């Protein structure tokens, strides 16, 4: 399993494994159906993510064709993309990237007033935009506003103009800096990004970690044009830590996660953040949204979340603001 996890593939190699075109590989990465990350100007995909996609697509091909041996892989990939578009329009969708939302969806599926919910793995910024457009029913975000020092509320007010919304606390957690085990570059904080010998790998635009980094750079007066590797991106913490472990970058900004030590990564705590759920106020009294509030306040939900290190659940389910 470790060999699979560490093997990095080009889009062309992924296309050959999946028997689809390279263009389809890029489309799958763009839609977050296949995890990819950037090293320099090149896109890479871990073999473990390809195996996970293959297992998922097998069930899709069986449903679409009735005969997995005769299914056309290219058509199956296209059918999956079309199916995802249709499902997001017609089903109850929770939008955000954290695994806490997977737990929330599972509880919602078995709640008396709940429904099976779809997950849309979008960044915080895109999640709020999806809520505004009506493409999502619930959005989750962790966006720090450097001007006010507040989390999420200023962005909800700006990105959902004229739409009264309710912001509900999910968890507090720690953002920080990933470095190689032993911290050979002696990195201590965001200010080290001003050093010429430090390179980074970044999260994608719109992610909470990327916005946090940009806000700190602005406060510190560090130009992004001076930062080596600023344009190199990954769509996941695993992509960040993989790049650092392989020597492609010296540091990255991300969440404190339990797998870091396994990946030979040290974590430098830097900033406490808040992860919140956002619902349109016009919907809050409907049974399914009340079910979400019930779940977030329930001991069963909190007990399951307690197994995730680094998450403070003290105010989980508390309405912290209305816009």
C-alpha cells in the first residue's frame, strides 16, 4: 500500500491505466472526481487515488451498461460526469471538503427527518458560491478575513448579498505549517516566506488555507511574486505533504491532521480557525435543516467526531451569527 501511495503519475500515464483520453483525466481532476496536484507546471496524480477512482468507476459502469466487460471506459467517465451534474441539480447537496461533512451526511441519511445527501468536495469559497447559485443546499467554510479578524461571517455577507443566512459552528481547529521531519530549514512561521531559500506548495485558489496564507502575506508585506513555488498547487493536504516528503517544496499551509507523522512531516501550529456550516435562513425551519441542527448537537455525532484529532467541538451546533 505504501508503494502505491508514494507513486506519482503523469496525466498521460493515468489515461493509459484508465483507458481514457488525457483530456478526460484533466476534466476528472478539475471536477474533483480524481485528486491531482501540481509540481511546478506539471500535474501529478498519486497511484492510490487512481486505484480509488477505478474501484468507484467499476460500479458506475455496471449500472450504466449492465455488462462491465463490454463497457466503454471513455463513455463511463463521461456518463459519470453527466450523472454528477444531474445529481447536484436534483438532490440535497452538502458542499465542502472536510471529512466531518461525510460523517454529517451519514447521520443525515438515517435521521427520521433526514435524507440521503450528496457530497460536493469544493473549496470554502466555491462552496459559498454554490450556495448562492442554488447548486448546494448547505455550504461549509473556513475563511479568515484579515481585516476584521473574523471567520466566515464577512465572506457570507459579501458572497450571499441580499440573502439572509444562518452560520452554525461545526468545529474549531488549528491551521499551521507543514515541514519535513526535523524541520531542516528551521522554519518557524509565515514570516519565513520572505526568505529567498524557502519554497512552498500551495492549496488551490478559494480554499481556506490558501486564503489564510494570502491574508498573512498581505499583513507581512511579502509579495507573492517573491515566493518560490507559490504557483504550484495541490487540491488536498495529502498532495501538500507528499510534495514536501519528496523534496519538491520546503513548506505548505494546512490543517493539523493525524496522518502527518506517518508521512514524515512536522506540523508548526500557527492559527486557530473555525469551520462553520452555512444555511439560507429561508430554509432553516424546514424538517431536513432542523435534522442537521439536531445531528450537530447530538452526543452520537460529537462522539464520532471526537475520534478526529485536533478538532474542538465545544460549540458544535451553536448558531454563531445570522446575516
